[in-house]
C-alpha cells in the first residue's frame, strides 16, 4: 500500500510538523514556479503574476495569468484550465 502526495501536500505536512526547512522549501518551489510562469507567459504572449504558496486545500503553489492586451482570447493550453477565469488585466 502506498500514499502519493503532491509537492504542495508534502510541504503542508512539513508545515504541520513545524519543520524548520518548510519556509526555505516553499521559497524554492515559488522560485521554480516563477521561472515556469515567466517561460509560459513569454511563449503564449500573455502576462503572469508572481508564484505564491497557499495550502494545498486552496490553490497550492500557483501563479496567475492574464491577457497581455484587451480582449485577448485565452490561449491553448491555458484554455484547458477554467477559461471562465480569464479576464482583461485593465
């Protein structure tokens, strides 16, 4: 029998246990997220916000993406992830 945890779930566990390494690990995950978000935004010609850590029960470690120009449609593959949240940045 096994238990599979996401990176955010493992970090939640470390935080619940009061592990001293949790803040540094969270910062590392956010830095990786920033690099991925910036690469994706550049490739798709959209804007992105900074990566932020939330508990996995909420959004987990995530970044936001918004249109770079008014009326820009939500591009593939972002449209696979709830395109109803796509709004103009103005």
